[in-house]
């Protein structure tokens, strides 16, 4: 019983004022460690040996706010609220592989780029990885030459859809070309 009381005392609803639009989330949703989940099926042993992504900006933000004497559990975030609902939804389902597979994300390349930039701002490594895996064709997914944004711009420039499946014949490296 004491553990439940301790949890209730430390977990509370945080109000996030994102450029005038209000969002509400539990502190635990915003600050919990997010396990690195594979989108492929993994063995039970792999599931038990969980690795976690680095803490997001929200953990740092709440920690610094809690140190203030006049902390009112309202945090102002000077960012566009347009993609913030996607970020909150990601944080809510980040521990569930099944839910991540069905997570509703923006559909246009411009929206994906903006969500990606927001994920980078909030240090959400898991969401960044998810966007790369779901939306970049295999030859580009692990590129260290082009960023996610540059790859989407390149695919648009040459008229390829991000869903198109093709094989890359030559891949440039920093020192030349690998065959």
C-alpha cells in the first residue's frame, strides 16, 4: 500500500501550454524511460534484456521546474502545437510494440519532416528511429550521408515516393563509392 501512495505522490498531471494550446499528460508518461523496441519480432531473451533511449527533453524540463519554489505544474513550451499531439501519443504508447506499429502519424512529407524536427528538438530518439524505419526506403534508412529531411527532399526531387521499393546499385561513402 505504501508503494502505491508513494507513486501517487510522485506522479501527477502536468499541464503543457504549447504556444497557447493546452495538453495534459501524466508526469510518468513524459519522463519514463522508453525501451528500444524492435519493429520486428524478437525472442523472449531479447525482450528481457531491454536497452533504453536517452532521456527526452521533458524529463529535464520537469526536473528543472520541480526545483522552483513556485512550480504550478504548468509548463510553457514555445513550439508549434500542430505536431505536439503526435508527440504525446507516441510517449503514451512507446512501451508497446503493437501500439507503435499502429501509431497514427502524419501522411505528407512536409508533415513528416516537421514531426521529425520536433522529435529532434524534444530529444525523442525512439520517435526519430521509428520515423526513419517506417518512411525511408531501405537503402536510405541507415544513411550517414543524408539526414532524414534531406532524404525526403531528395525523394521528392527525383519523383520517388517514400513507399517505393527499389534497390540501390551504388552507394556513395564519404571516401568514394562502394560497389
